[in-house]
C-alpha cells in the first residue's frame, strides 16, 4: 500500500496527456509509437535529504584533492602493487545540487593479461574483507565494482582490466562534499617609511 507521501500513479488518458506535454518523452513517443512509455515517479531514495546535504563538510579543493589522490594511491598499492603509468584527479558534479566529488583514475599500461585478471580477483576479495560491498560480474571485462557507505557519504571504486588495450584501470570516486571558496591571498602592505624604535 502506498504511503501518504507517495505520488499517485497516473494511467490512461491523463498519463498520455502528461507524456504529450513533456519535451523529452513526447519526442520518444512520436518517434516510437510502437513502444509503451512508462514514466515512474521519483522515489524518496532518489532525492537527497536536505539535512544530509547541509551536513556535508566544506573542504578546501586543493587539500582535498591531495588527500584523495593519496588515498587512491594507497588503495592502488594494496590492490595492484605495481607503480601506475598515470594518475589523474578531477572534480565532478556530486549527487546533490551544489556538491562535488573527487574522481581519481590510476592506470597501468602494458599489463600482462593473466596478472591483471588475478589482480581483479584478489581485489574483490580484499575489498570485501575491508567492508566494501563488491560486485565482480562473471561476464564482460574482468572488473570489480565496489561501494562503501550510504547516501551522499558513499565512496565508489572500479577496478577494470581492458584486455584490448592491455590496461588496468582503477577509478575511485569520493563521497559528496561542498567545495569551500578559495581564500584570497592578502596583498602585502606597503612600508610607511616610519621608523620604530
């Protein structure tokens, strides 16, 4: 039974009218009349709690990027061991409006395929032992997908072996944070020329 806060499920002519008024779904419906379009209302879990957003820390972007990259390198050292060929960090939009996430990517080129697959398998076990929720799909590219925490505090990790490129890639996304405004450097004051005894 729906809770009182759940939006009503609309069907029939009313739903068809809503789809016809929507700028995106009306085009989909017009181009694919043979496809049934079902638009479900957003769940409460899809909308961040304003209190959770307000409670997120405000961090200095440069210091947080340095800390995040150090964490990613430490995770890489545990899961892979070899020195990465490349390390890059960037800020991306967070899951809530006005928040950001640090995304750090480490790459190892010219990796031996057997060693890479073994590293992904070990990573899944290691991450599970460290409290991560891990998914290691049996098909497709060898990969371990992991997450730790909940809501906006969730950290996510992917370790993927791309055999065609002979590459092993680790991508670590931080929890959401607010980026603090950088402080303006203070201008040096001009000497007054007065001597003090």
